[in-house]
C-alpha cells in the first residue's frame, strides 16, 4: 500500500474521480487528480479541522449524540431499529451542524429522511460514472436509470439551497446559529491564486463534506456496535472501563479522561479494520517514468490500487483476521508492540500520504463520543441474532452501504439520560 499511496508515490488519482463531473470549476478536493493542487485545496479545508475548530464543534456534536440516545428510547419511534439507518440520521445531523451551522433534522423528523435516498442515488451515480463514463457524457443515464439520475439532481438542488442560504450570510457570519461552521472557513478561504473561492467550488466542497463525512462515520459506528453486540465479552469490558473512568454521562467528552480509555479506542480501531468504510480499491494511475510496487515495475498509464478490505483481512499480517479482537491494538500479554505495528502496516482506515483523510480527527471524535455515551447509557438488545453468525457486511457503493445491526435498547440500571435543549425537546416530543 505504501508503494501506491504514500506521499512520494509516482501516481495520480485515476479518471474515475472525475468521470461524472460536468463543470471543471467545481472540482472538489477529493476529485482533484494531481497531488500538488489537491494539497493546496486541502489547505483551505484544514482551517475548519484545526484543534480550536474541533473544540468549538464538540458541544454541537454532543447535542446531537444526546438527542440520538433519547430517540433510541422514544416510544413514538419503532422499537426494533436498523442501526445503520439511525447512525445515518445521527451522522448527517452532526455534519449539517458542522458544515452549515444547522442539522438536517433527521433524528426527529421522518419526513426529512428521504434525503438519504437522494444521497444514495448521488453517490451511486458517481460510481457508475467511473465504471461506465459514457453513461454521463452521453446523457443515456437519464433514460436507462432515471431514478438515479433524478435522485442525484434533486439532492444537488437540495444541497445547493442550503449552500446558497449559507453564502448569503457572508464571509464574516459565524454560521446560521451564530458559530464558526465550515462555511465560515470556506468563505474566508482563498483559492490557489489567492482569490475568494467561486460559488461552484464552494458548492462542490460543501457537498463533499456532507457525503464523505457522514456515510463513512455512520458505517464505522454501525460496525463498532455490531461487533460489540456480537461479542458480549468485549461490550462488558468496555462498559467496565467507562464506568471506572466516568461518574456520569456529562463527563464523557473530549479530554484526558476520554483519551485514557484505551479499550474504547481499541474497540473502534478493530471495527475500523473489520468494517472498513472504504472496502474497495482506490484507483491510481501511474505517471511518467513508471513506478515499482512490491518489487514489480509498472509503466506510465497503468491503473493500480489495493483493496481496503483485502488488506484488512490479510493473514500474513493479522492473526485470526476474521475475529473481532480489540486486544490486538493494545500492547500486552496477548500482542507485542511489534505484532501490533506489523498489523497496522497492512491497513489504513483513513488513507495515507497526500490523500489522507483531512477529517480524520473529527471522525474519531464522533466515533469515540458516540460509542462511549451509547454503551455507558444503554444496553443494546439483539433483535436478529442470526445476523451475528457472520461478520458485518458493507457493500462498496462508492460510499459504504450497509444494513443492521437490528437492536432495541433499554436504559442501564442507575443511569439517567442527559438533558436536552428546549428546541430539541420540541422535536423529541
């Protein structure tokens, strides 16, 4: 993987990234083919992912996680829940808060959840554009796959409406709710020529942040909960760590206490390995001069890549790779530091090199806070035990597509749900 994806690798992104793109001015950071311009575009986004920005986002992330926990027990909702869907609602509401300063409202308003179908159509159209480029270029997709085409069109319109609303507030505004959201940084950012970002570029980056930041987080959350339900031993051990560390739910927030929860991080890391949000191949095209991968030479123009799922299940590097085993991430009696280093060299859940996920820290914050608060407060009850006879399955749909785990919940003895804001209580009722 290092030979293909490391910073000095003599490759660029393949044309799959731009096959369905119609406007070259709207190229977002993810779709930029070449390393140097991609790094310049990442610089604009990086301001929104700074340590100070992440700290300011925490309160709004916790608001949504608290509401999520309430909704899992809300009797007006279905008792048995497909947690892949509910983690989607949570992740999109969190990203709405962070990108636009306002959530999508999916946790409390079922009428807004149709957006998920539009997003799925949008992402799948990108995948089709990479596999069969002429579908988009010829316009045949409107005849052969009208649901996908018009779903994508409707989502772009919905996203554009929010983006236009945010842009109207201007570069000096601090988000719809009076705080510094990502658009605060984008509107104050400059392009590679030192000019303000054009509206097409702003729209592309806004859509990218929503799509990339939500589906991947929800897949990782669903995978982590799946394995904690499949392996009661691991869930019990995690709960014991959380109860030793925190006296109440309000203490579970970013900081030294959360950082000290080694087993929490191990549970999440192991789920990231086994249920990779990027299971397929991220294609690269070899540049002039060729490149050598694992001792074999590949000439210019060759498409190369490594499958994320295959790397994560390589027995050469990872012992009992089909087994969910959080301890493999903790140096100790079961695994040495050397064994852990070898295993980690085989998979990179957030990528590596110049294309490493710029939002890695915010994603890990969401994963750690959500899993910690959920397991601390609620006991997940398996409603389809048969699904645990195999591992969590993710369909490579450009973004991850998944179902389950199916669960109901009850409040753990002696635990109390956190208070909600008055506006959240209205939606909750």
